[in-house]
C-alpha cells in the first residue's frame, strides 16, 4: 500500500498557519506585527512535524534569552563601531556555520534574526532594542500558536516516513558557505544602522537571502535571488490592489491564505517548475514583509506607494548585491581549492 502524499497537507498547513499568524498579529497589534507571520512561515517551512509541548513553551523563552544577548553588542557599536561590526560579523558567521554543520536550523535562524535586528535597533536606542526583543518574543509566541493550530487542522499523515537529517558538511565547506551568507547580511545591517526604525524589514529580507544562498549550487544565483524578490514585489502589488476592494482584517486573512497557498504548491512541487524551494520561500518572505510594512505605513498616514517603491528598490538592491557576493566568493573558493590541489 502506497504511503499518502503529505505535500497537499503541508501546503495547506503552511498557508493556514501563516495567514492565521498574520491575522493574530495585526488584530492584537504587538510591536512589528508582521514578525509573527514571517516567523510562522519559517517555522512551518522548516518543520513538517508539530513542535512538542516542551519545545513550544521553551523556544520563545530560549530565543528571548539568546536575542537578549544581542544587547551586549550595543556598547561596542556605540563606542567602537568598527570593532562592534566585526564582532557581529563573527557571530553571524558562527550562526550560519552552526546551521551548516548540522545544528538546529530553526534555532539558528531565530538567533540570526534576533542578533541583527537587536544590534541595529540598539545602536540607535536602547528602548528600541527592548521593543524589538518584545516584538520577537510576542511574534514567536503567536507563530508557535498558529503553527500548532495549523498542525492540528492539517496533521502530517501518520504513515509518512521521516527522512534522516542531512549529513553535516565538512568544516571547510561549511566555513565558505557561512562566509558567503555573512557577507550577504552585513550590508543590510550597515544600511539599517542609519535609521533602524525604517530599515528593520531590510534586515529580515537580507536574513532570508542569507538562508537562500546557503545552498551550495549557485549556477542560477541571479534568477533565484533577484527573481524571487521581483516576483514577491509583483505579487505584493497585486495583493495590495485586491485588498483595497475590501480593506478588512478578515479579507487580509483570506487573501494571505490564497496567495501563500498558491506559492506553497510550488514550494512543495505540487506544480512542477525549475525554481528551487528556496526561491518560493524567499518570494513568500518578500510578500509578507512588503505587505506588513505597507499596512503599517497606511495606519500611520504615510504615502504607501512611495514607501513601497523605496522598500522594493532596496530589496532588489540587496538581492543584486547578494548575487554579486555569491559569485565573487565562489570564484575565490574555486581558486583556493585549485591552489590547495596544486600544492598537494
């Protein structure tokens, strides 16, 4: 007897959990309400099994503790900026390397997000850094709750065999990949230091790109990085136009459910395509970030279309830089391997 195909359930779970986290985030209005759906997206995409009760309770506390350690980086950034940035780059490098060496990818991702957001916010204001920690903690609580409800409604089929975790990379390969991802994230952090309250979504976009470039196959890096950003921006414009017909929270929830479900079908290869799963995950992250910040701009009375255009241009700029960084680092790595081979 054939095992049931779990992919339809996973697509429905991803769309339902992300939409539910988005609705809860904007209904309860914590700081940075778009953080909750973004974390739910990462949580559901990286785990096909529901979090155990202890993990569901302990993960927000653990992430709050680890991200709180980012407060220790504020004094070096304020009094010795170069040393502080180098220290942040070192921490990011080890976080990415930890993921590639077989560490807990979910915890590593949250540590990277917290480290970069808090460092940028704290360089401007300690109170803003505390607000970001609060936003991450509340957003993760909502994300975990939404993911648990999604798993309860769309459970993983019992007959599905859980594949073994991928083998950890060698220290040499993991180091190169971590260096590549760190160089992708750092420029966005530098830009965010100019005005943290305005550019925090840019950091989260760069973290998403950093996760995507951790793939060792970079032959289609331009299409993967820039294409996902462009498609996410186009879908966000279409979404915003449709939401304008009936700008209500329940319609925001339903449109999110539909858009994420359509992209999730590509992510889980229910519809064939050449793009990798990272492409579609990056596209969904771009969609959530652009829409979430646009809703915030609209509530604050800002010019939504001007802010959207500037933010999308920054996202595309970061994606283009990521493509360039990946190409240069991979060439450097190829030359390094060739030199080592000649010496041997």
